[in-house]
C-alpha cells in the first residue's frame, strides 16, 4: 500500500464522494471508489506525482515550474479519461486558480456533478476511439489515471497525447495494470472475472514511451516499496531484495515529451 496521504486531501475526496452518493445513490462505480482505503491510495499517488509537475530542481533539472502560458504560476492540464475526475479535484485543491483544467471521457456531461463542479473543469465528451479534440501543444501536462489500458488502440493514443502536450510537457500514468500482478492472475485464473484484457510489464511500458517521443522521468511499481515510497527503509530493502514489489497490481510513470532522443 502507498504511504499515508495528507489528511486534507483524503478528507476532501471523502466529502466529494459523500456529495456524489447523495446525488446518485446506489451507483456501484462510486460506491467502489468511495472506500476509505481506495481514497487514501488515490491521494497518496497524487502526492507522488505532484512534485514532477511543479519543481524542476527536485527532478534533476528537467522539469518545469508553474510559469505557463497564462503567466507566472499557471498550468494547463488535461485529465484524460477522467471519469469522476478525482485527480482534477486534487489538482484544484493543490494549485487553486493557478491551474486551468480540461477533462475528457466517454461519459455524459453532468454524471459526476459533485466532482466536476468542485474541480471547475472544462469537460469534453469524446466521440473518437483515439483522437483528442484539442490543438497541438495545448497542455503543460496530461494525466491518465487508469486510462491507457482501456483505450482501443494504445499506440495511437500515445501519439495523440504526445501531440497535445507542449515541448517538455509531462505525461502522468497511474494505475496501469502490471503483467506480473498477483491480483490480475487471481482475477483471470481463479475468479474468472474482472481481469484487464491488456497488461503491461515495466520494461514494455518504458519501451512504448521511448518509441512515442517520451523520456521517462519516473517509472516503477505503484507501491510504497517502489515508486510511491513511504515504507520503512528496512522493509523496502527486504521486499525489493525478494522482488516482491514486482508483483504489485499496477505501474505508474511520469514522462517528458521530447523532440528528439538525444
């Protein structure tokens, strides 16, 4: 499990889930994601990738700060495949008016009013299986949380994400199903339900990013014993020495759009 998330972000998401449950009682999708453990993980993963968006010094000098095209302190971000858009809500809570948020998915506008209203996002319903309805170089960052594994053509979708990002822009991927996940194995071989049709290894995903114009800045297993961090040092060493971190359910990455691999 990821490390504890800041309580204010956890409390915010729990409040938004409660509001959404009042608006759409009995929605199984919301019920599943409203569980406290899921909410804590969502906020913790956001805490992992947030510094990659705003602090170039902590990322070895290759990042960008919040001085976007809207002036000092501004970022324009696309929440790609947003569904109820918890990432947009966390971005709004973290950056306030310094971020301009766009979001896109297949759902009808208004289905997740509690979340979308709080995030103050501009939502677009997608009508193509990979094309994104935005101009070239429109965004400082694209966040795809549990998205890439569901698109019809992942290679074409990566090309579109590269197109709509500005040079040096960040592509954040979280909850990407791991090829070696014990949970995916259990769902596929034992439970016979709920497994993802398409899985990725860490090496395969790195290869995909590099071949679509992205240089990985951070890439790992989405667990406190690897990418997300937070476990006690001796526990991390033991788990990683045994290779158990590689059996986690999902992968996560932050990659940079580059014009050439130099």
